[in-house]
């Protein structure tokens, strides 16, 4: 190959960053989506993917041009199984595929290690659901999220436990994931700041289903409130075992259990459980009711994060439009200027990539469904 030919090849590759060859006269721009699509968290993983896909399909339907040329967006959905090691393999795969950006990952424990690879490649990453403080505290200019973080959620839970529930003896359980451990730390900090007492802190894993030993220990200390920082595959069985062991303690969780699958797994023992979730209730979100209709028609019931995945995709493509380019560097420059009216509310990013503001809502299971209790702004 001559130097002249080689030079044109390099230029062509640079121009096609984030794109593939033309399809039916349109340049294809690839955007990654990563969540657990197999395993115990498949239901919320598909929820994220479907939220992002709905946004992408709607954008494609209305038409998109970059640099005066027609473009078609393509979603590259990958499965990280909620496993940190798999997340890095998937992230490298997306980097090698030349995606323009990534919507994901779902879990904090996968978003954090993957963010290092995206940062090294200069690829924007917008998580719809990773709430761990560490995710955006690493100094990476490529990491963003569209929901409140665990400092905000932990503060709301801790205050609610002490001031509203008037709990006297609080026990904490976390699943040792980046999400669970980080959230439990924030709750413990907030409980103590509010004048509450943490009498025990126990640990499990995100694979466990038998919690009899740790719950028996908590029962022996007379806890009147159990705060669980983890996901619904553990939260559901835990709720059942709390009742079967005769504990009188109230169960308080967070967004990891605030979904329909928790109620399905816990059955009648879900009744009365309380959990927080970042954001407003769906029917109070600015675009919530109409989003629900469109999503339900295409994919069925919303689990929890789909509206945020939808907004993450819309925010990303809006930045792409302002950049008039699929070049990740140009998109990044526009993401920092985001001021987007989304389904979930107004989205702006601070210097770390966190969403500015961000509400947290408390819910309780009443008659087999999650009913809003209060929203903390």
C-alpha cells in the first residue's frame, strides 16, 4: 500500500468513528447499551435496554442528519450479567466496535470498572441507574448519570428511618456490591447524623438466598428496623424470612427492591415493606403518563429504570445533534452543556457528571402494589 493510499485509509477510519458503512443510503451510528440480560436481574436489565431502544426507534422514525447526511442509529445491546469482570470485557468489545457512546451499565458494580475503559477511549458513558457515589467521583470526564446518587438516596433513607419511622434500633444489611455497600455507608452516616442508633451491620452477597443466620443475629439484638441495601432477588426472599423468623422489624430498602419482582418473590410478605427510588413517581414525571403508554404498548410493564434509560439515550442524541457529529470527543463537549426536558424531569449535569438536583421518593407496598408515600427534593 502506498503512503498516499495509507493516508486516505487513516482519514476514512477517523471520519467513521462511531459509524459503520452506509446502509440504504444512511450512515449507521452505533450506540452501546449494557445491562444484565441473563441471570437473576434480567428483568431490570431488559427494562433498561427497552427504554434505550424505544428512544432510539423514535429518533430513527423522525429522521436524523449529521453533517447534512442522513443517519440511522443502531443499538448494540450487550450483557454484562451484573458481573464486574464481564463488564470490562463487554466495555472493551464496545470500544473495539467503535461505538459513539454507551447507555449503561445498569449496576454500579459494573459501571465503575467499565468507566475506566470508556474514559481511556474517550467514549461518553451515561448510566440510567448506577447510583454509587464512586461512579462519578473518579475524575473521568466521560461518566454521566441521569438519576440521583446514593449520597442523596442514603440521606433520604436515613432521615426517613429516624424522623418519620421513629426507629430506635436500626440494623443494616448490604450485599457487598459497589451499590449495596456504598448505599449502606450513606444510610448509616445519615442515621447517625439524625441522632439514630445503628445496633448491627450484617453482610450477604448478591447471589445468596438464605439469610436465616444474619436475621437471627439481628433478631437477638431487638432491631425494630432492617435496612437492606441490595437487589430484589435477595430482597424478596429476605422479606419472607423476616416474617417466618418472627421478626417484628420494619423492612426498608432502596431502588434495588422497589419493583414488581420484589413483590412477586416476597408474595404476601411484601406487604408493608418500604423502599426509596430516585426520581418522582412515574405518574408525576413530566412525561411519565405518555411514556408509560408508549412503553407498555411496545414492551409491557415498566420495571423501574426504563424512563431513565430513555432519557439517557435522548440526552446523548441531543448532544450528538448539537455537535453535528458522531465523533465521541465532539459529543462529550456538548454533553456538559445539557439542559434537557426529559420524561423524568429537567436534566443538567454538574462538573462530576451527576444530575443536578434529583428527587428521591419513598414507596410502601399496599395491597400488593408500590404506593408513593413521600418525595424528598
